[in-house]
C-alpha cells in the first residue's frame, strides 16, 4: 500500500462526497485519473483491505428496531445455520465465534414482532431448543465513530 492508497482510504472514510459521480470528484480531489482510482479501490477490495463501501445509517431514527442475536449449533451444522440465517435480508452482520453460542448476528427490522418472527423461523428451521437462541435487543445505544488509521506502517 502506497501513499496514494492511504489517501484514498482516508477520503473514503472521512470525506466521501454525497454528490452525483462521487468517484470522479474523489479522483479530482486526489489528483489521479478516475480509472486509476477505480483500479486501486478494486484491488483493495480484492485484497480485503476494503471490506465494504456503503452508507451507515441510524436505523432507530427511521423507526426500526435492532437486536444482537446468537445461536448455539453443533460445529458440523455451522454452514447450515449460516445459510438459514443469511436468508433474511434483515440480518446485517454475522460472525462465527469459538463459544457455546457460536454464531452471532444482528437484525434490523420494522418492529420487535418481526425480529421475534425471524428468530423463531431460524429456531424452527434448525430444530433448536429455545434456550439455543439468544435475543439481546438494544436497550441503550452506544455509538462509536470507529475510524481506521491509514498511516504508513513501519
């Protein structure tokens, strides 16, 4: 990663233009050709340096509800469980953990009733006991403004 890549990452995190043709504006701001910007971003995506480019909105301000959920499945059923959980567009993140509750995921839905429906469908699809499904709804929001350092590594 060179200084241009670090500048691109900084701009993507801190100063992404909310305008028509934002990448053209970024290329102009970075003083590089738009094609080079696209190539560099694609390479960083391919290498896993950039995992996702997208907006992060506060769903609560739109009236949505969210929860952190987890299931406990046998290790040989992890892929099956991940596939079932991934069927729901309301699931925004999922993570494999080395713990009794080994798949953790977040759900953002229109209301608490829909969250409970999703968790019940997951539970019944996987034939899990109720005690094998956790629902940890948001009670108090702590919002961190996580920014990743793009300084040169030594």
